[in-house]
C-alpha cells in the first residue's frame, strides 16, 4: 500500500488550472489523480474546482469528468458507479468525486449519507478550505472557531465564527460503517496519497476529508500553503486519522502541540484575535483531542 | 402474442419500464407513485428483470443518480410525484441541459400547502420550463405504451431530451383496468438498445455537464429548442410506428375526438379526457355538436395544431387541473396564445384541484356554458367550477 514517490508518474492529469496561486484544492486533486491514474471517472459539484477547471470550451482535467448540482455529488457518482456495473465496465475504473467542505458537510451531506449507507463503490474526497470560497468566503459547517468570513464578519458584537468545533465528517462517515474513511492534509502528501491508494483498492464507499488551505480566503502568502497546512496539524487544530475494519487510528500525533498562534497569526482571517482568544482556542483543541483520544484509542 | 392483465396505471407503467429494459432505475417513494416503484421491486425480487435498482435517500438523489447513470450511457428510469418532483426540480434542468434522455413518471398530485396527497396537475405544470418533454396519459394502457414510446422519443439523436410521462394520481395510478402487455420481442423490435456518444468513454475521455459562459450559452439553449421541434415530429412518428405494431394509437401530440363537425369543443389533459369522451357521446346522442381535443403533449406544445383550428370551432373551453396564480389555468394560457386572433369564444375551467372529482354533469355544464357564449351570453373567461358555495 506504500506509495513510492520516486515511482509516481510524471504525467499530469490536472494542469492548466485557473485557480488562485497556492490553491490547496488543486494540490490535493493533482496528487489524488497521480495515484488513481487515467482509469478514473471524476465528478465535481458546482464549486471552485469546477469553475477553474471545467469551463467550455476548455478543460484542465484529462480524465472523464462531469459537473453536477451542488447537493448532488455523492448521488451522481453513485449513479455512475452503479451504471458502470450494470453496463459491464471494467472493475478497475475508479469513480471519484471531489467536493469542497460546503458541498460535503452542509448541502451535500444527505446525498453522501445515502451513498455511504448503500455502500456504493466510490471514492469521495472532501477538499476542506473551511468556507464557501467559490462564492467569496462565506462560513460553512467546518469553518474554524473565530475565523473571519464574509458572513461571520468581525465587529464590536462579533469575533467571527461562533461554532467552537468543526463538524466531524470523519466520524459521521465512520458512524455509517463505511469500509474506509480518513482525514488528511496536503502538507502530508505521502500520507494523503497512501490513503487514496488504499481507498482505490477497497470496494465500497470511501471518504477522505483533506485539509486544503486557501490563500485567498484565509489571507496568507500563496507561497506558504503547505507550511500553513502543516502548522494546523502541528498545533493540533487538524489531525490525520483513519477508520478501517471498524477501528479508528491516528496516523500522526505531535509529541507536543505548537502554540496555536503560530498557525493563526499567519492568516488574515484570525488577525482580530488576541491572547485570550488564543488560549480559548487552545482549550477547545484540548477538549477535542481528549475526546478523540478516548474514542480512537 | 401479448397478454392481458388487470392492472392499475402504476403497475401498467412498471410493465412499460420492464419492457424498455433500463440498466438503472433509481427511486424514492412518494404517494401516489409508490405502487409503481413497488411493482418494479417485485419484478426484481421475482427474477423477471435484472436491472440495477438504486433505493436512494431522496428525490434529489433519485434524479442525480439517474443523471450519473445516464452520463455512463445507461438507459435510466425514475418516478416521483408532487413535493418529490419539486424536490428534484434542481436536477431536472441538469438532466435536460446536458441532453440526457432519462424517462420518468410523474404520478400527478397536488402541491402543498395545504398538504394534499390527491391528484391534480399543479406539480407537473410547475416544471413547465425544466426542459423536459411532458406527455400526459388518459389510461393505464396509455401509461404502459407511453413509457415505451418515451424512450424512443427521448433517445432519438435529434431529440436527446428527457421525457416526463404524467399519470393522474389515484384517478389513474390506483385505478384498475384491463391492460394489454406487449411481448418483449415486440418491444425489442420497436425500441433498439440505447446508443450514444454523449457518455463517458475510457478511450476518449469526455467532459460532460460542463460549465458554459455567456459566449456559448445561448447556442446550447437554441439547440434545446430545436430538439423540441424535432420532438414534435418524433412524438407523432413514434405513435404511428407503435400503432402499426400494437394497433393502439394516441394521436401523437393531440387527439381529436368527434371534432370534425363540432361547434363546441373542450381541451382536456390526462384522465379527465376519458370522462369528456363519454360526455361527448351522450351529448352527440342528444344532437349537440360537441367534440374533445385531448392534449397529450404539453411540451412540446402543439402550437401549429391550435393555429390550424383557430377558426374551426365556435367555442373552445379548456379544462385545467392547475392554475398559474395571477393569470390563467396553465393549459388555457398556452391554447389562447397559440390561437391568437381566433374568432372562437374561449373559456377556462379550473377543476379537479386536490383530487376533487370531476363528474360528467360538470363537463356537460362546461359545454352548455360554451353554447351559451356562442349565443351571446357573457361569461367570465376563467372560472372555478363546483365551488362549495355555489
């Protein structure tokens, strides 16, 4: 199952993308397609990724690809996978869906729940940039606590996003008893690609939730997307884990968490925070990790 | 040889689906569509059919998974009704705009509020501009036959447009009648396997349902409009071909019943056409020159037909089981528009809402009102008939 970086194909199945520089989503999609290869049928909902790759008469995607409605990614790729079986297509073809966080944990959750419960043979990758970035940075169900977005603006009566914890897609999927679900980060490409590779070789509904920072929405230098994603994990504000054979597992646990401000101070969306906010976010982090440690251990 | 069975229109439609040999059926239950999807499940349970059946978690996903299946080149079916149809509304234009020839049945039912499970045509009419061909049937037999015809129309290379077969809730869906079930070989000779290039292809990867900006968008919609023009011809030719095969004809876009020398006619859509037929016969016995125009295809709308008869009749009444609030009954406004400049008196009767019965007496009253208008009596153009306070 190990991915050997030296043996990865040079061939790109995603290039010429019109995303912002430093886009985490593009990085995740590119890495996933390197692992899955050209025997892939892809679909995306209306989102940043679709809008920057798939506008007639051009395409930046070199596998079969379709855009579907915002709430409908999981049901659309389910239909594709089921039809492929009905039509007798080769079994090694991967049916891949890539959707953002809003398209997954909010408006797309019902369809994904249905696909997970039916255990249709798909890989669903949620690329999480913590807001509705295609429409200009509105909060979603996984926006970080106290983050500024255009619908959680800061002001005398607001310190940004009010929800203390991100909706846990990983655990929601585990509760469906899917054969495989995982979290990942673009800062850990080998871990991410190995998870994609593993998903490829398991039959049924596989869901990977990958953290993909957004320089435009988060307000940081596009050169430091990977560093930002890495700090999220090192500060304990994101985590790498897997659920397989009905068991949870952490893939990486920092020996000691870095102070959260190392991550937060990089980003304009957190610039209204002060020392007491950092400590509060740290306390929330510890609550979340204690809960997960109990559950996943 | 075909065989006869005592079936509800839902069951008859399910036989139409089975005989059309879809690859994928996806559905979510809603009254009064349920007995259709149950019958399909029975076919599979009994080993009488072998397609993939997706039991999805909502109507939105029913149509989305049908789209996904169709993108692979699969023949695909789904069915819904009322709120379910409204819930899948978003996907209807995805399917039609990307030219996926899915066939669905809508078991026509009223829409909330007030919550009401009974039949009228407000659900379908709310989808008027979804880009779907919309056919309405009068009987269980026509439901079975029209589902099969619908695939042939939808999958025609010049058409490539999805079809909604409308079956009046309860009045048809839950009413039993003798239905002739064609033999599989008969249907196979009529309906070839679905073959398209509008699908994903491992040798030549495709981008489907692509985003299209202002610079190309209008051309795509123009082609959809052209497809509906082609569908006008195809609905007629498919009906004729099917009639040769089975002996059953439904007229294509419309069917005229005793219209040749008629002075006063009613336009009816769906099951009520059957009752109107009986009233026409009775009134003809009494020497009244009445006729029926059964509207079978609402989209494409047979504009040319109505233009051609604009001066043929002295009065035309349109029966609507729906209304576009603030204007007319939905079918009436189309008929009136198509007959622009007509010398005929015109009236619109809004009846049958939320499952209200439409008795023969009510239809006879419509004809008499129309005769009254011919003799110079003034009547309101749009009338709700059979109100409790009348």
